[in-house]
C-alpha cells in the first residue's frame, strides 16, 4: 500500500513538473503582458505565478489541485488569451481526474484488501448475519406449518410459496419458481422421510442462499447420485429378470425334452423317427435367438439412457458454473424424467409370453 502510494505521488510530481515547464514557456509571457496592462493590481503574486518551474508548480497545485484562486488568476488569462485554456484544462484532466483519482483508488483498494484479510471481523459479521437470517427462516417455517405439527409436507411448501410473502421473497432471491418446488423439497428433505423438520429447513435454505455456485454444484451432485441409484437398480432388476427367465426356460425345455423322448417313442411310427424331436429343437433355437435379441435391445436402451443422463448431467454442471439455480433445477427435472426411457423396455421382461406368444413345438 505505502509503496504504491509513493509511486503514485512520484507520478503526480512528474506530471505536474511537465505542465509547469509548459506553463513557464507558454503562459508566463501573457502574465507579464497583463501585468503591464495593470491587470494584477489586486493580486501581487499573480505577476510571478509562472516565473519559474517551482512557482508554476505551486500555482498549478493551488489552482488545479486545491481549486483555490481559480477565478483570480486562470479566468482572466483565459479570457484575454483563450488558447491558454488548453494548458489549464489539460493539467486539470491529468492531475485531478487522472492521478488523484488513481491515488484514491489505491487507498480504497488497500483498505478493502486489509478488511478482507481480517478474518475475525468477517467471521463476526457473518455470524451476526447468519443468526439474523436463520431467525427469519424459523419464523417462515412457523408460518408455512399450517397444522403446527413441527414438520412440512410438500403440499404445505406449495401452499406457503403462494401465501407466505417472506417465503416467496426468499424463493425469488434463490431464483426458484413453482415448477422447481418438487426438486427443492427433495433437496431440503435430507433424510428422505417425506417431511421437512425445522433444522433441515433452516440450514438447507440458508446454504442455498449463501452457497452461490457451490450450492448449485451440490444440487447437481445430489441429482446425479439419486439418478445413478435408480439406473443401477433398474439394471440390476433387468439382469435378475433375465437370469430368472433363462433358468425358467432351461428347466422348461428340460422337462419338455424328457416328455418329448417318451412321446417320440410312442409316435415314431406316425411322424417318422426323430421328426418331432427335430421340430422341438428348432423351436428351442428360435426362442433362444429371440431372447438373445431382446436382451441386446434392452442393454442398448439402458446404455442409451445412461448416456442421455450423463449428457444432461453435464448440462446441469455447466448451468451450475453459471450460478443459475433455476436452470440447474430445470435440468434436474430432465434428469428425473430420463428414467422413463427404460420403463417400457423394462416391461418386456415382466411377462415375455405376452410379447412373443406361447411357444409350442
């Protein structure tokens, strides 16, 4: 800070010296001419105001920087010789609006930097602010809790957003509209109980307001983690169904094969030896091929859904970087809706007979 002020002061002295030299060369002859005309009878110092560089520096500091005697010296000279106004205007612009403003900016920036490093004061201020805002959130919670049971349901959150003015103002500050209340409810309900207790409401709503982009990142992480669990559960469920179906098929075909052997012995004279057994094995191969094709299609749909979820999660992360909480929540709804991509395909494994029809040899 002090080092910067020293160089700024040195720059002020250098620029003022340059203007003083110009004033001695260009303004002093006009000052002497006006003195011979008797213009400085009321100002004994005016006739020597620009007689030397030192005197010119004092005059510019008095006239331009301090703003003293501007009308006594500068205006009469400018009125008599308008071209001289360029010297006074130039010195005014560079010294007052340039160097002096730079010095003020350095001083303000130095104090701001020192204040930002004063962690104790910042902690005290943040503590007072946090206490005040959490008290306000407690009052908002009491207003939203219409049945006074100490917990908020989703319906109470929606109703509070409409009727409780302080809560609606808080949501507006967070850039959350009514379409985002469902996602907000799931975020605030940290234990997943379906209800929000006072501590969850106060702490989470305060973090959402003061967390800035970090909060948005946490929201995205929450969404992606929740969806990852859902997609993993869907993949595990489909895998188990595929295994169960394959086991049932194997047992069914084994039983049918044993029955077929007995039937073949009895009907060989009618259908020809081995013809019925050959038809059975051909039907088994067709069914297994269809099952394999179906499994590949479901796997492809699952991978496509996961890819789509990753793309939307990336979009949500980019929204978080921009600090737009509403955009993040809107993208989160797209992530939540993405699980419907596999819903129809999952039903394929529920009862394969409905899609393929009964298999008979």
